[in-house]
C-alpha cells in the first residue's frame, strides 16, 4: 500500500499550506526508485518511493540538491520534505515540467556547470556519505585528492568487486594502478570543486523556458574533471555544452588521460551493480591506464 496519507500530511506541514491529493500518475525513467507525480489544490509534486530503509539515501539526495541550489548556478528541483513509515521511504520534490534541448540550452548548461565547479570547499569529500546509483559512496574528508581517489573511489569499488567475486586480472592490475596514481597528477593539486557526481545524460534536462536543470546528484567536492569525464562515458553531451564549458573554465591537457581514470570508477560501479557484462571494459580501462605509466 502506498503511503499517500502520510506524504500529503507531511507536505501540508512542510509547506504550511493544506494539500489533499486529487490525482497521481506513475512516472518511468529510474531503475532504483518508484517515481510519481501527485496533484491537488492546484499544486503538483514529484515523489520518489523506496523501501523504508532507503531514508538515508533520500536525505543525502535532498541535501545534495540543496547544496547545488545554494550555489546559485544551476536549477534543481527543490526538496519539499522526506520521511518514512513502516513500509516505505519517500522524497518529495518540486515538480518541474521539462522541455526540449537546444544548442543555447546546452551552452547554458556548460557555462553554469563551470560556474558551479568554481564553488570550492578547500577539502575533498563532503559532510556525509551518499550513494552512486544504489552503491554507498564514502565522502570522508581528505586533504589530498590522490589519497581520496585511491581510498574512497577506486579502492572502494575494487574492494566491492573482490567481495562480488571479481578477482584475478582486475584486482592485480587494480592494485598496481592504486600504487601509481601519482603519475597521473604531475601538476598542482586539483581544486576541490562542487560536483554533481553522477553527471550522465539521464540526470539533466531543460525546463519550459529552456533553462538547464540537474537532478539525481551524488555530490561531493573533488576534481571537476570527474564530472566532465562522466559526461563523455555514455555517448556524450551536445557539442555546445563542451564549447561553453571550456570557454568558461578551460581544461588541463592531462584531462584526456585522466578521464579514463575517473570513468573507471563508474564502470567498476556498474560491474558491482549490474554484473559481469562490465568486467572486460573495466579490465581494458585498467590496462590502458597502466600502459600510460610504462
């Protein structure tokens, strides 16, 4: 049974305006949560549902959206409330009508992401852990980016892969890569930028005014190249996005090599979430990175 009475009561309390649900519609698109649009009293909300033990995931997502919202750079659906009962957890967000992509919208996304990446905390990590897909993402603060990436990104995913039975070449070469990460960072330490953290094409859109919108963040503060690398992982973003981003915040020449290092994290995560279909790709990426060193 869906927890609509609890959710509508919480919306009323959180907004200070009475809300009675008159209409609901299931929305597709996600592989982790149920998604619904609810309507009543002339207002609409976007609701995510999952098992009751998912509340911490929703809390972290709400905090991530609030962090991007406070940066005054890119639009996000504003969190309204979140909670749980015995069977379900939920996150209620502002409902945004989405429009179509245009070259001007893609350019605005690039320029505003560059502005968001100029927001820095001065240290790598975040105030709390969150999730990347359904996988825990550990965000304990580190003063060193290389140490952060070694221990809390690649090392953590390799450890999960070992637990999941992916041993052999992946682990042997993965350990070699972890030891030699310094090779990929010959210059100054990267800036600890505000990151979306899961920036693939399914996690942005445009509102009816053509303005870019980000959602489903896995935020932390880290090297901005990690966001740009992920935009290239599954087919890429529009050319206008990259042109505008590079004009606003040029990338270091070493990015062309490091993007494989950064996307290895996401491929390892897909391996751990979805199975062995990603094993060969992870091994090939690891081999390619080691070849850069030797």
